C-alpha cells in the first residue's frame, strides 16, 4: 500500500518556487554525469527533447521508440501552435497571466506550482526552438508573429503555418540526432517497451521487444524516463495516430506507478465527422480555424436547402449567441458539448447529420481569399482531400472527437512517479492541465518537461547514486520480467479465436465513447463497468492473431496494446464514476449549472485521484492528492 | 451502400528481406469512394484474417499525411496517382469500379524490404545525424526576436522544412538518389540566419553521407513529381552550389586554400 502522496512542492512564493528549488537541488558534476545511464522511452517532443538535453549534459542515454524514426512520433501531427508568454504583441500577456489562464482553463484541477513553472519556462522554449531553426511565422519586419488560440484573450501562440508540431518535432529530432551522431545517445528504433523492471523499490530498467526480429530483452539504467504520449486511442476513433497506445504507462502502473485522473479526456471540437463504419481515425481541423470561422447550424429541423440558400436569420450561431464575449473562441470542452447538444437536438448537418458548420465566408469577404489561404492553406487542402468538398466555397463540417488525455501517470513536482527512479514527461504524465487543456499548451508542456525541467530534476535523484552501477541484466529481477513478456507475447498467438484485434478494439471504443465520452452519468458508467470486463473476457478467448513472433507482425503488436486499453477503460469508468462532479472535460450530467455548464464540487473533489493497481483489473485503490489554490481564486468558469 | 466499388488488388508479398517475393491477387468489394486507400487495406486485412491468411504488412501512423510513415508504389507511382498526396491521404474516389490496382513497396537498394510493403528507410536518419541540425545546446539560445528573419527567408526555409521524410523521392528516382530529401534539409537550415555558422560543414557532411548510401542525381525531376509536399527542385540546385562552395570554404577554414 502506498502511503501519503507527497508532491514535493517547494516552499515560498509561487514566482520563486522553481528558481529556489533549482538552487536547492543536488547537482551532478560534469565529470560524473557520464557515469550515469538513463533510459528514455519515447522520442516525441517530450522524449526527444529530454534525451537530447540529457545527452548534451553528458549523461549516457539510451532512447527507445517503436517508430522507424524519432521524426514519426505523434507530436508531428500537431497543427495549431505553441504558447509562450513572451508578450511580443504588447497585449498584456505575462508569465502570471499564462499561469492564471492555465489554472482556470484546467477548471482548478491542476497544481498551481507546476503550472507556474510551465509558464516561466515557456519563454525559454520559444528561444530554444528559434535557435534550432524552427521556421515560425513572421511579420514583414522579420519578427515573430502570434495568434490567439481557444480560451485566450491575448495573442501568445507561436505557429508554423498549420504544421507547428512537425516543425517543433523536427527541431527536437535534429537535436537528438546530433547527440546520436556524437555518441552520447544510443537510439533504438522499432523497439517497443513492454514492461518495467522494478527492483528493491526503484525503477531499474525496461524490457523491450525488437519489432523486426521479435527478440525480447532487458536494458537497465540508473533511471527510466517515460515519454510515451497519451491514451486517446482507448476510444478507437480519435485524432491520435494509429499506433498511439497506453502500454508503457500501463505496464508501469501494473508495477506500482499510480495512474492519475484517467477520466480526464479532452474532446476536441473541430474534427471531420466520421463518414462510415470503416473510418479508421478522425482528422483534426486545427482550432486556430475558430479565429476566422463562424460555427452554426440551420435553426430548423430537416433543413434540405443548400448552404447558400439558408438565409442569415435561419442560421443558429449558437456559440456567438450563448457566449457573447468569447463567441467561437470558448474553451474546447464548452465548444464540444454545445456541438453535441445541437446535433442531439437533430440540427446536425451533412449526410449523416453528425456535424456542424464552420464557415469562412465572412472571413474571406473581409480579408480576401489569399489571406485565408496564407493562414490555413494546408488545412483547407487536407479537408478537401478527405471530404471532396472545397471549404473556400462551402463551409466545413466539423464534430468533436477525442484528442488529448489530461490524465496519466502521477508525478511529483520533479516529474518523478511514486516509483523512485521512474520519471514521466509529456502527455504521458498527468501534471499540468487539470481537467481541461488549453489549446497550444501540450507542445509547450512536452518541451518544458524535456528541455527545461527533467534535465535538472533527474540530477537530484541521481546524485546520491554515484558509484552504484545499474542492475546486471543477468539478474533474475531482469530475466523474470523478460520471460514474462515473451510468454505473454506467445500467448496471443495461441488463442486462435474468430475475431480480429481491430474488431475488438472498435467494439471497446464504442463502449468508451458512449459511456465515458463527452457526457457521463452514473447509469452509463455502471453499465460500462459491467460491459467492458465481459467484452475483455471474450477478447481474451476469441481474438485471432496469425503469423509468428519472430518477425514484423503488426497484429501481434496491436493485440497487447488493446489488452492494456481494456484494463485502462475499466479504470477510466471507475474514475469517472467516483468523481461525482463535473470539471473541465469530465462532464457528469448530474452536476451542472442551470445554464448547462460543468458544475464543480470543490468541497469534495478538489483533489487528484491517483489509482494504485490492485492486482487484477477492476480492483484499483484510489488515493488522493489534495489541491490548494493560493493564487488563483476558485470561481465558476464563465465564458458568457 | 450505393456507389461502392469492386476492385482487384495485386499486392507484393514478401516474408522477409532475404526471401523471394511475389504478387498475390485479391478481389475486394463494397469499397466506398469516401474510404482512404489505407482504410481499403484495413478491410482487405480484416478479410484476410477472417479467412485465416496473414494480413499484408503496410506501414502508416498519423493518416494525416504528416508523419511520413506510409508510402508504397501504387500502379507504378510513388504514393499513387494523386499529385501532392501521401498514400494515407489518397482516397478511393480517385479509383473506379472494376479497377486493378498494383501495390508494391518502395524499391531502392538503400531501402531493404522488411516485410511485404514495409521497407527500412534508416539511411535517411543517418543523413540528418551527419549535419541536419543547428548546434544550439539547450538553454543557450538568445531571445527569439533578437535576430529578425526576413519573412521571405523564413517562408522559403519553411517550404524546405515541410519534407516529411517519406522516401518517395528515392523510390521515384531512376538512380535511387536522395537528393531532394537531403537538399530540403540542407536548405531549410542554410536559408536561415541561425544556420549560417555551420552552413559549409553541414553541406559537405550531409551531401557526402548521402552519397555513401544513395545513387547520384542526374536531374530527372521524378522526385519532385512524386513528392507529397511538393518540395521545389531548385533546392537541389542551391545545395549543389553550396556543396561546391563548401569544398573551397572548408579548405580555407583549415588554412589550406
Ligand atoms: C491532431 C493533433 C493536433 C494537435 N495539435 C496541437 C497543437 O496545436 N498544440 C498543442 O500544444 N498540442 C497539440 N496536440 C497535442 C500534442 O501534439 C501532444 O500532446 C504532444 O505532441 C504529445 O507529445 P509527447 O512527446 O508526450 O508524445 P508523442 O509525440 O505521442 O510521442 C510518444 C513517443 O513514445 C513512443 N512510444 C510510446 N509507447 C512506446 C513503447 N511502449 N515503447 C517504445 N516507444 C514508445 C512513440 O514511438 C513516440 O516516440 C495535438 C494533438 C493531435 C492529436
Ligand atoms: S523530399 Fe518529398 S518525397 Fe522526399 S522524403 Fe521529403 S517529402 Fe518525401
């Protein structure tokens, strides 16, 4: 059993906590750094930036990714931008305002101290990326351009056309490859972590499978960093890349790491609606489009006229009407739920009546088609390729889809989990976004963790270990885990059932979307808690995986990931059930204001729920970390 | 469902790098024009598994045309018939009922086949590792607005930086050269003020690393035709220019010129 959760938040005024903590932490002297080995799993923004920086500092780093190259990580797909409190636009932004907006946007379910640190280092991130050659958008004078992004009333978002994530990842990837070239980082591509080695109470290494040869082996080190991304694919359909999964984090959870707030999921308001059963994933249309696009549905049911024939007074601009000050720029959760409401009322548009319009006609008239093309050209192109419709001429159709997971492995202020030596960075941890993440803040957090936080805090853990060598790979603590992984992998090949892995994943996804989606209630969650385990039993008995374990076998990779999604889904339902309040992306229909907004219950739920693995799926134990708000007064969010 | 298509697929199957490969023919029906090419393959693979046959290995991840994971030869064209479109963004409305579609992996000796339609493109990483970066250790960068970058330079650098590392340029090139990929990275960095300090070393290292693995460019331009990001060909010319200069400059720097 885990004792009291200690978040190790430093003392002192909020704006001094990080700088004084940096001074208080133990340092590893440069000559000693090479005596420490660090494993980094994941080479997306968080992992690549962490591995590159640790390599530069002189640590011996091993980096792992299941992709064929670090440049493929899901971070590459981020479109809209990255926040930085530079106040280059002179519009009143500051570190404090970014901090304030993030705590408020997260609906008061994040740690103030972490968020303030994030806002502080946001300044360094922008400098670092520009230094690496990230081609952010610029004004004619050559200085950096900014735009405002969902939920913010200042322009603090830096962007590179609609491909910000790509450009930031290529920056981090190039920094990582520089270290690979110089020998300080050993890179293992097409290698998947399938278990964590915990020995004498600390993380000592990982067990991996080579996806080409099927070899299963261990790697040991002084510390392990997980940077393995989010678990949105538990919904099957999401905007995440096809391979995103929870396995690394889940296996660590089964070895003792607490999983925090699994029910917090962000449903992104602007995605292309599904077109049929075979839909394999959903495509996000960057939320930056909401700066210029107006969202509406026809106000009458069964509207059959073409868009241009619907007169202005029969268009329902529901966000502009309900939220006059924020209009189309309300935070994501508010925008998503409102889209669901109008579609549920039967006002949806498109062949399946499963979308709402995002209309650029006014913006094109005001600024000209060229200006719109300059801002969103590639997004419009992508939309046309997928739907066959031209958004310069006819409004886009959009609908919410699962996008980001605020929950993840619990970490303290130093980004270390409750398992000593196991650090978690990027989307894989639960840290900074509370119950709802603001747009353009995930890239910021991934890079903050990887470039500017972990490289300091890991030293504080490592310094006292000087002189200790990593666990010997022939130690039974390693070989037992290796054997377990090899057996688990083989087991799937022998089930020989009748249905494909994808079939089960799709069915699981439907349960999760229906019962733990945009709106949750007690009945639905209880239903999820009975249906998920029975589907899992069927999966274990009836899944069909062909081929062998000694070469590339994508179905075999997927089956293990889906198995972990099943267990996570159950925990997600329990977490959502226990949290009998609404907050941010977690909307319990029993807990809403008369206007239909999320109604928090601060007396009972102003805490982080951190779950301990109980030995079997469904038996997890809930722990609490109480949250205190000293700087941002708790208020009911209002975007009216 | 209305308007669905029935298609014949001829797909390259190969168990491993050293095995012999062959085309297998599969019939597939009920294909909707709104499906993506890869969703059509998902359906094929579900059918195969249901019939007890091993699914076709075909790589993809983001399915948004940005991660660069996907890519195969479709009817002899890298990424298929639609211009400026990666395999994952190709939709079935570009085909018609009754079509036969031939699907093969990238073919280039520097990209060995791993299995079926999946190849090993790691030599592209080796090129980046040799110089595709600006040396700016974490924490050492000056304020981001200290050096203004003319908008045109930033835009051109972006055009080059848009490369997704898919390798279609290599697959399309009669010589299996990686000139377009390499030039895109070289010029992304060479065009920016931040990239000047390492301009000459970067160019020489990257071009020579490329030549270790890949064939030579003889200006066919097939790479640009195949490129899903339409990386402009003039980046190759700039890189050739920079390479010639770099030979002289790097020698000067060593005090020998
Ligand atoms: C379509 C889209 C658009 C977005 N747009 C924005 C935006 O505009 N602004 C913003 O701030 N955020 C945006 N986000 C969110 C943001 O992109 C992600 O939260 C962020 O990039 C996650 O980075 P990461 O490094 O934590 O994880 P990832 O980039 O997902 O990287 C995970 C890494 O872990 C590896 N990995 C995972 N499991 C294993 C394992 N078991 N073994 C080995 N390796 C493993 C993978 O190979 C990969 O390298 C967007 C997200 C999506 C889906
Ligand atoms: S240059 Fe074009 S074709 Fe070549 S790797 Fe880059 S994106 Fe692909």
